[in-house]
């Protein structure tokens, strides 16, 4: 049977700052991100199975991405773990949804993090094919399994 690609588009709101960056993005600012997730696999061929004919139920893909990625980053401030302590403490004191990351929260690094999170929980018969993360309407990063 042929392999089929499934794609689902997600969006989330998040802010970040690029600590040590030499441009305006060193300041806290926000984006409406769009995340495109594409998986590939062979549709199930079992007439007795409720998911017969599916590579992966779109609802299952939605839940997986929600649990592994979106619930962590949506409406959060994403900062590198080496952000100055006084800023981190001030944000925590004001009960902000703060996520300290072991990397600079660039579009590229976020995409690699999302790739790892999603891959860990995909069913064995389904592979992650590609990801695309838009930081703005005109700027995005892409990851393809075939390139790696």
C-alpha cells in the first residue's frame, strides 16, 4: 500500500527574548506562531479496526501536539535558562507563565525541540516527515526528516 502524508496546522501565542542577541529581538516581544506538522505512514488496512484507512487519526495528532508542545508554550514567555536571575524572579513573582529553556528560543531551536517532543510519542507505524514553524507571516523555519 502507498505511504501517505498527513498535515495539521496549529497556532499558538508566545513571547520570547533572545538574551545576548545584538538586535531588537533581545527585548521581550510576542508572536502568533503557526506550526505545521506532517507525518507519513501507510493507512491501516483492517476492516474490523475503527481507524481503518487512516495513517493517524487527525484528532490523535491534534491531541499529541497539544500535549507535547502547545500546552507548554501557548501564552508563555520563553527564555533561555541563563536569563538574569532578577528578571526571572520578577516574572515569577508576578505569576507569569515562564518557560526557561536550555537553548536560545529562536524559531530554529524551538522547531528542533518540537521535533524531539513529537517524535517521542508518535505510534511506531507513523514517522514525523516535516515541521514548519512560522514566527511571523513572512518568516519561518523548516525541518525535514529526509535532510537529517
